[in-house]
C-alpha cells in the first residue's frame, strides 16, 4: 500500500487536443490513481521585476530568523537592480531584485508578495537565483531563503538555495543563473505570502519568480466515480519499442481493494490496468483533454504494483505516453514500482 508519487513530468502541447495514455505489459500489475494534468500560469504580479510594483521590502524580523545561522547582521534592504550579467536563459535580462544593500557586509534583508490562494490547494514556486561580489568577501557562494506563509505569519514552507555563480564580470561563473524549484506547498489560508530573505555576506539576486496553482485538467483523475477514462490495449507487443510490453490484450478498470498506507493516492477506487496482471498480457487506458498548442503542461500520478506472490518479478513498470494531437507522441516515459497493493506484497 505504499504508493509512489510519479512526476510531475512536463511536456509542450502541439495540438488543440492532447491524450494521456497509460499502458503496461508482461508481468506488470500496474495500478494507477490521482492522475493530474495542469497548465502553468503565474499568480504573482511582476515576477520578472521589469516594472515597479508587486513586491514589498521586509527585513527578517531578527537575526537567525527561523533558526538559520547565516541570517545575521543589521537590516539593509535594497530592491530592483539593472546591472547584473545574464549568460543563460534562466533569468529575464534587465531588472532583477537585489536583496541587500552593501550585501557583502554582515547584514540582512528580504522582500515579499501576497497573493490570493485557496485553502487546501497545491501550488508550486520557482525562481532564478544568482549571488556574487566574490572579490569583496571571503565566501565564494551565497544563500537565499524562501519562506511561504499561508496565511501571512504562518509558515507552511521554508527552504534555501545556495548559488556559486555571480552577477559581476569579476565573479566566478558570471551571469550563470540557477533555476530553483519548482517547490510544492499546500495553502492553508485565503491569502499566502512568498517571502525571500538573506543575511550575512549573501549577495542574493532574484528573478523570474513564479507561483502556479496545480489544477487538474482531467475528469475523474482519482477514479472515485465512473467516467472520463477509456480502456485501450497497446496496439501491438513491444509498443514504442518497449521490450516489457508483451502478451495478449487484457484490460481491467476501476478497482477498490488496494491498500493505502501513505497519502500519495486517494483511498477507495484506483485504476487496475490489466486483468490477470501477473500473467503475460498487456492493457492500457486513456483520456483526451483540451490543450493549447505551444502551452506547457505537467502530468503526475500515483503508481503501485503488486501480486508479487504470483510472479517472479518483485517490481512492475507502467508507461505513460502523451499524444498531442492523438496518435502523435510528444512524450513517452516509464516508472518502476517496487511496492504492492496487497497485504502479501512488499512495502
């Protein structure tokens, strides 16, 4: 009952309709649940800092804020800054947010933005980070912290990233910004806050901050009801060149007797891909959804195998093909599960 959370895997749609298609073969006993496809908009204003507005300076309220030893010194916020180097496509050239004034001294600073959120909804945050001023300090790296508060003043996530690249010509790896994230969090309030902060000799620069909600574009992704999905056996053995996709067609469908010993899947119904799964057979199922050509999407799901008492293999593979438009493959990936759905299974 220890389900695997798989993904998110990103793909770019090429058609006005796209298809999510799972399939398996051989001795795979794949069970699938919580299938989710999401489009990626930004919930923050001015995340690339090319204009004024959207963000507010706020120094961490004390040294060693949230227990971080590197957050030291007096308050010294800065703001938008236009003289960084850009030698990759991670940041958007021109303006960035330089967190601290006189950054290489022992001081601290921060900035935040609030946004409307839905309690219980899942979000992702990502950003670009670059340090620097290595000629003026002994450290050859710098740390920035990102706290998510939901509602404001209530911490739901606190993470850090260390940059070894710099914003100035004299810096090591000059202009080579790091892409950080996406990091996921669950909102607890109707308003949430994204708060960056740094201290000590950090010379953090931030750009391209993005927060996205993770809605589901699929119908009945948790399989708790009928509808939304159609069985479809892979059209031939070794479909798309996969040696494990063998045997005759034997689709199954919704199934309600799996174990659930973590919170990755939603208890009750799942999709059991193949009937008599531990035999040599193959099966699959799909759902089409409306997509925008050129838009980027993510797909994630829960995967659990099993029936290890009835087969020699102690794992099972499921394949996920994205077709956009249907019959045109844009992604084909696989995941192997070593956990099982039955009491007799490992994990």
